[in-house]
C-alpha cells in the first residue's frame, strides 16, 4: 500500500508541474526579482525557432553587433511563442524578434536584402523603410514582471 501511495503522490506532483505556468528558471539572464515576459504572436508556422533579443537603454547598442543584453532561442509554437528574461532592474529596454523558420541561426534575406523570415519589434514599431529607431521600440520595464506582446510580421 505504501508503494501505491508513493506512486500516486508522484503522479499528483507531475500533474501539478504540467499544469503550472512556465517556471522562472526558464528565464534567461541572472536571476533576480524583475522579469520580462515576452509573447510573440501571429506566427505562421510551428517550425524552427523564435529568436528574442533584449537590448539595454543605450540607443547605440540597438541592433549593433555585440550590442545585445540577452538573447533567447525558443522552439516555435504557433501562433504564440513565449520567452522570459531576468532584467538587471527596472528601466528602459528594447526587443527585436525574428522567426528562424529553418533554424539555421541566421536572419534570411532575399537577393534584394528583403527579409524572407518573420520579424518584429517591441511596441510593434513600424518598419516601412529599414529598421525602426530605438525611440520607436524602447519601453519601460517596471519592478516585478513586465509583460510584452510583439506581433510577428512577414514579407508579402
């Protein structure tokens, strides 16, 4: 009877863990009280990875080589993929995302330089001609958890 009780207890613990929301240790970065919960919506297909990159408040580092604060590659789940970051603290940040549909760790472009994979930015900043400015994508993260939703865009 004790073995059955132990198995049942393990089953209940497993069910509770499966039903629980994403754990904090799924977040990228140094653990702390402030987090950013990113939801990337409007994904067309559940293939490859979604790359979510967090930038600090310095506009010169936005989209610059080695300018990122943190990056997470998350297995794509369509139509929504989630990522989480521990933040150094409340403040101004920016996020850029892309759908690496073929998981080749590169943002694919056409011969004309146009994106062939989905992309997006915090504040759903417009991208008519080139990338948006830091001012268009920056947002303020508060103490505790800051939720952020970004719509993935695909070329036509």
